[in-house]
C-alpha cells in the first residue's frame, strides 16, 4: 500500500509529463481525461468527479461538492486550467480535505506556463 507522499510523487510526475506534451491552455475536462489515462497507465486506482457530502446539524447534503479525482482513496486531486491560481482554489481543496478526512490534496494548474509553478500541495494533519 502506497503512502500519500508516494502517490503524490506519481501524480506530480504524470502531470509534468502531460504538461510537457500538451502545454497550457486546454480545458480542465481535457486535462482530467489525460490525467485519468496516465494514472491508470501507472497502476493507480482513482474515482472521478467524486461527490463529497456535507453535514450541518441535522441536515445532510450528499453531494455538496465534487472532487475532480480521488486517488488510491488517499489523495484529492483538483485540476485547474487558469492563468493564476486564486486563494479560493486552495480553500476549496482544504475544505475537501476537512470534509473527507483525507490528509493530502494536490491543486494542479495546467494553465501555468511552467507546471512546477502550477502545483500546490495542501495538507490536513499529515
């Protein structure tokens, strides 16, 4: 069983490869397809557009949010294709981490000219 950090290494390596071949500027949905293909090639299990629930007092919202990918039931992967990551994007991933109890989230912005500048690692009690 792989650790969160081992999974993250494979994800980041995959995203570097994808960004090198395709570059910035595609739609997020296109990158999601290619990331899913690449993670599958590398033997990782994942769920796409995974619903995340929310509990508030007696209210249960089963699909309050959707994470782009949940990898190996340990790492949340949120993909963007924007000119600049905003603080709201990081807050989104942190919210997903808190609601799921997962420890690691990666925010990947394929819109960045250099992918190394488009990777944000977010943790929840890791």
